[in-house]
């Protein structure tokens, strides 16, 4: 993985910890808080969309990633760095899926996740392949496989939520759009 991506991933760890931390206790009386706001802030200029009026889709710019149906994989199919990161876990299940860019439908890479429901943790890596050079003699591309460092995060829910959290982590690190 390029050093730039590793640096971005490290810089985003504090942001990720903040996002994944339990929510803070909010003001229990939201109406009271809203009443204390200056008048200009509370007012909104919205109108209802009349039935039958055309709605413009030009403002909608899809972004993010979607993924193919995930498949359960065995420990023998797991990337060595992921297997090492979760060594010693009991009841860990492994899954793989492919990420696809929502905006253009182009494949982004693969994800492997290890989920330990008993510990409430998940660990994931992002896998990509790119053309590093061209073999001058054969005229064929030289493809290189790369993997991010394993990243552990709290996840006490289902597989879909774990993939969603991991995609958010990758997006915040600038690894995927």
C-alpha cells in the first residue's frame, strides 16, 4: 500500500474512534434548546413540492461504495495479515466481498472481514490489484496485489453493519471514494 494511504489511515484513526464511540448524552429537552436559538436560525425557507411538478435529479450525485453479496470463507482463504491480526480469537468467522463505486459502477477492490461476535470486534483489510508495469518481452501487464494493514474496530452487530463501518473507515482515510 502506498505510504500516502497509510498516513491518511493513521490520521483518521482519531476521527474513526470518535465516530464509533457511544453517542454522547444530548439535551433531553430539544424544544427548550430550540427556543433559545436566535430567531433567524430557526426559520427555514422550504416549500412543499406540488404533486405532478417535475423533480430535478441533477442535484443528486451518488457517492460511496456498494458491495456484492458477501460470502463466508475459510481461514485458509484469508489474507495472511488478517489471519495474524485476529490470531487467538475464538468463534471468529471470515467473510469476503467486492466493493463497487456507486457513482460509476467500477469495481474498487475486495474486502475481507473477520468478525468476533463474542468480543464485539471486527477486523478488516482492503485488497486491490493494479498494473505496476508492462513486461517488455511479453508485452503483458505486470499486476501487483496490495492489501491495507488490518484495522480492528468495534462492531457488535451484523455483517452488513460491519461492512458499512469498514467502508466508512476506508472513505475517511481516502482509500475509496
